[in-house]
């Protein structure tokens, strides 16, 4: 596996690999099996797989969240070698952003709810860093996990509207045996917190069944929220049923094939998100 830390060296190496097809897996490190599954799929579908590890400062709206984000580069590198990743691009912040970033991206209504509402500026930072990565790597396919459902919608819009010649590949969320969605932030949780965090998935399962049964959505959301918060373990930021394409809120008569239920909650200060496609439950 090639480990590259500068933009110039990455360009030079990838130029030497032409015309191999490239699959790209962007990450912020603290890798888990969900990330590795993206790399493994890219390996199957492309001649060359590039994985990036870069904790992108411009997508964090809270400095303390950036400071606490887990960093495990040595372990991550070993894991990527084991699954046969071809290139690990791991630039420093100064290398990737040699000057203050003044550019921003507005994704319109698709970023205004859920994550966008609670993390102002987040998706602009995601968009800017991906534009830079896409221009550097020039992949044919880019791989993302469904756990970050709204991010996937934003990336799809970015690719379409800016005419990137890239296929977006969205892979299913991988889960622990408890049902908890695999996430880098899980590394910050203690065993008892991990056990409690699995309640988020069970809440999503309940809500998906509520939709399929045609029961009132607002009342059910309120009940689930109160249940999660009653012991003081969770602080629920949002629970929403939205359209899988537009992310607009939906009602009970909406096509179930176009509905996803999303949740975000803090457990002892660690922010977790998850979602479930209603039809695929």
C-alpha cells in the first residue's frame, strides 16, 4: 500500500497508474468494519482503490467536537493494508488547506433540515473538501455509507450539479450485534454507553413499523423521544420521516419506498446519528 501525504505526490502517482479505473473511499479515520467494507467493495469494482484519512476542520461547527474526534492513524493504516487498499492519502491540514478557506457551498433546501439545522456550515465544509478530493483523485466511483443518509443526498447533488464524472456508490449501514450503527464516534463510548446507544436502532425499527401500520407519526415520534430521554441518558436532537430523494418531511400517505426515518441524539455528549429505510426494514 502506498502512503502519500502531499497533493503533488498523489497526482504524480495516480498519473503513473493511468488508465486504471479508480475507486475512492473518503474517511476521517478511526476506521471500523463499515469503512473497510467500502474499501473491499471498491477493490472488487475498480483497478485501484484510494482511501483518504483527513479530519476536515471546516466541516466542524464546534471546536470542541473537532478536538475530541478520535485519531488512530497507525491502527487505521494497518487495517487498510490488511484489506488490500492500494493508496492511503493522509495529508496534514496545512498541506490540504495552505491558506484560509474562503469558498463555501450552499446546497439549498436539502441541507436545511436535520444535520444542516443542528450543524450550520457542516455541509459546506463537506462539499468543499469533496470537490478538492474529487479533483485530486479523479475517481470513476466514490463510496459512502448509508448511515450518513443526508450526506449521501448532498454528495449526489454535488456530483450532478457540478458535473463530476463520478458514480456515487451508497453501501448499506453495517451494525454491531446489538444493532448499533458502526461509527467512528462509538470509540468514545464506554461499554454501558454502547449498550444504551443500541436503543436508537430499536427506536428506528419501532418507528418504521408505525409508518407501515399507518399510525399517527407526530404522536409516535413524541412517544419515542420521551422514552429515550426519560432516564436522562439521551438528548434527542431530531427524529424525522423524510423523502429519500428530497429529504422533505413526509406524511403517512407518502410512498413507503421513498421514506427514511432519521434520528440524531447525544449520549453523554457523544453525538450519534442513524436512519432506517421504511420499506427495507
